[in-house]
C-alpha cells in the first residue's frame, strides 16, 4: 500500500490537491477571466508589457528621529538607487500630538520622524525634487493636515498642485481594525477622507489621496481572503463617499490604490493578487459603472511584511525577504516596499534597509524577473487557485455588507476586529503546536541561537530638540493668522464644508499638528474603542 | 476539595502604540486557560491601568508594549502601584523587548518578561505558579 500523502490546507482555508491538470481549468473562461495583460479584467497585470516597459518602483519605508535625520536617510536611499519615498511618522504625529504633549513622552522620533509644523516637512524634503521623486505619506488619522503640509512644501519647491504626484495612506478604517492610530469617531474620520478625495479630484488630480491598506489588516492576523475582502469593503466605502460629493466614478476612483501584504504560502499570495485584480475590475465595472480602464485597474504596492519575520534566527529573515520580493514581482505589483530583516526587533538600521533595497535590485537586474509578463499565467494550479480566491473574497465582502451591516457599522461595533483576532489566534496556536511550520521556531530550532542583531538606537534628546524647534516656529509666526485659520478649520468641520482649503491655510500659517487636531476634536469628539473578543 | 479561585488578569496596552495583535492573542489564550481576562483596548494611560486594576480587583497586570518605551512605562506603573498600596499585583511585560532590557525590567519589580514569540503555555504556567505564591 502506498504511503498516505500529507493533507494541505492553505491559511485561507482552501484545500490543495497534490496535482492540478487541465480539468481544473474547466470552469475558467480564458478570455473572460484571464485575458491579456493590460486588458480587462487585468488578471495578468495592469500594463501590457509590465516590467519590460516600467520596472516596479522601489519605495522603502523610512523615517526616524528629527526631520533632518530622516532627510539624510532619504538621500542615502536615493543615492543607492531607490526611486520613491515612503515616509514614516512617529506615533505622536500620527495621533495629532505635538512633541511637547505629555502623552508624547518617550515616543518622539521613535518609530518615525516627528512633525509638528510645516517647518519640519520643509526640512524633511529639503533638496529632494518633489517633481521627480514620488512620495508616499504613511499617515492616517491626521492625513488631511499632513497632505496639506506636503502640498505647501511642493508648492514652495515650485511644483503646482495640479502636478503634484504621490500617495497618502489615509485609510482610517483599517486603523480601527489594526495598527490603532485613530483619533476621531468613525463617521467624521471617514468624512475627512471624503474631503481629501474630493479636494484631490478637483485640484490635485495626479495625487493618490488614499492607499487602502489590506497590509495592516493582514498584519493584525487576517488570512489572505479576509485581507482583500475587508480592504475592498473599505475601498468601496471611500468610493461611495466620493460619489456622494458629486464626482463621477472615472474622475477619482482610479486614484485610489492598495497597499497589500506578503507573507505565508508562496502560491497562495500570488493567486491572491491575481484574483484581487480581477475582482476589483469587475466591482468597478459592474457595481460602479466605471467606463475608463484606468478606474478598473487595481494599482498596488506589495513587497513583504513584518508578519512573516521571526525573532528566532534573524538572518533567516533576509531569505524570507528575498522570497517576498519574488512573490511580489510574480504578482505584478507596481511598487515594492520590502521589509528589512531586523524589523522583528526594531525599525531598520541603514545596513538592513540597504540589504532590502539590494534584494529588489538583484531580482530585477540579475534574475530576469521582468523579462516576460505574468510568467505563472496559465499554470493549472495558479489559475485554479486564482478563481477559488476570487469566489471566496467576493463571498466575504457579501458577508460584511449583508450580515454585518456594512464596513462602517462592522468596524464601529468591533466585529471585524474580533473576527481578525480570532483568526490570528487560530494561526498562532498552529505555530505553537507545530501544525503550521515555521523554520527556526518550530522546525530546525537551535537551542543556543544567536539573537545578535544591531539595533537602531533611540536618542531621548530628540524630544527636547523637537520641542525647542517648535517653540521657535510658534514664536516667529503671525498669531492672528493662525487663530483665524484654525477658526476656519472649525467652521468647515462643523458646517460640513470641505476642510482641505482651511487646513492648507492653517499649515501655511505654521499652525501645529496639535492645534489643528485639537480644533477638529472639539468638533468631532474622540473614538471610544469597542473591544469584542 | 476547596474551590480554587479564578485568576483575574488585566491586559493593558499603554501609550500610543496601536499594535495589539499580541495583546489580543494573549487575552484569548489566557481565557482558554481558564483565567478571567479584561482587555480594555488601546491607548491606556498608566493612571487608567492602575485604576482599572483596582476596580476589577485583578491579580495580574500584563503590559503589552511594542513601541520600545517599555522601561519608562514599567517604571511609572510600578511606582504608582506602590503608592496605591497595590504591590501585591503580579506584573508581567510582553512585546518587543530586547534581551538586554530584561534585567532592568526585573529590577523594577516586573515578575516576568515574555518577548514576542513566547509560548502561551509558558505564560500560563508562570502566572499560575507566581500568583499562587504571591497572593492566594
């Protein structure tokens, strides 16, 4: 009798057969479901020639300490061949607190750079040509005022608003699900996103006002089907807000992009992205009536996430990173941001960040990864898995809408958060009991293992420096102009006008992020978390 | 046989850090192990943590910290517990804690440190034996 073969079920719950063949393509219509790259439904990629024509952009996440230190790291990465930036802000900035706020104690400049006023953003981007380098701002709850700062910095560099490129993460709904940097209650927070979408559609049409983050949902423990389903439920909500402002679907929806995660099973990830592209194209066309192909294209950044890295045997993370980059390229991403091997411990050191950058460069320069488009297209396994993923993602989106009353309701009530936490728990149990293999953790563990990792160091003096700098800026500004601008922010927030023009005026007058946030809090109130475990 | 009292645990996320995957995992794992666990959510101040621990009459406070601010936060918590006469609470810290910081945390009075990737069974066993010694 033959030995019994091992059973395989993917993290998403999909069973895998030991062999796939033509019979598994049975229900797939080659033209309707797969098609050609650059054509609807974009299963094989959004451009006809993909990396042959435009290699993926490399956009490592970077930022720490004071703006001038971050500026140096940006320049280091650009000198070494990185062609876009992804800015990390510290937690006080993300929560709308000035460096001197008592709640900011111990956090200033720690996990990103500290930004209190426009002056900080001016320093961060000094000598970086914003008409050539596209910048992603990893900021959510205070995305609107930080975008306003970015627009003013670009304008001071001579880049007019209608030419400004870049992205703001600006996805608040995922903050309530994972990552937790929220300030306002759900409804006014989502309304602010509507303000940024409307403002950009009308005045900054090349800017991507929102990058919806399945990434953080997955990092919180969601499996790949949940990652895409919740991200799409969120994106659909933002699109509805844009339509409510009187915008046409093709005027703005193509400027909403996605930040997605890579860790776990190789083929599961690739099928996830191919399915996600196809489903998004169908949602945009069938549900929202999009006419422009650009609106139907799911544009993404994905290069690997910290969720798959291990504290055990940290050098193994360099290898994991290389596989993540390979998955990302085989998935047809537009942009990669590859995690660094020390990120299971800390924010990346310069050396670790450079290894990640080189990993991506080796892949595209030496390995021929971009020579032909979607090389796994047509594989019996990958196509079958892609179709299964599409079905399951669509079913989960339906569950959000029909069983949970829509994404805003489901997030406000803590339902999605509970669902993700329970999945994270099932997964962690599997790792701990060894049923989910993890090298260095539950396979090939070493008793006397090295955890000798050079850590990015933190300087507590930074807080003092930031407080001093901000005090100087505040002393030198026109106090009446600040007060009058903040009053306009208050009125706009209260009366339901678009807050962006008032926010731009306030940051131009050097109002601090703390002053702006306080003004908005007085109108909107603060979020009270609903924990359902 | 005397009825064994149920151990009550407060899982607390202090500061601004929003990475609560670990806090939620440990909450679920300790509940499965038969403890009563309160997880009030993110952004708790140290004052609020002490107040909740008193009101809920917990035996254990588990701090979950990934931002790197574990030393100042633990110090502040231990001081406030002492001032409130709540020295008998068993305090454990979990999260992104570099090995070199563990002795400093212990010298502040933190009973156990469980860096990311610690096993649930270790945490459960530690709490069971140390709460028994310290309080019950």
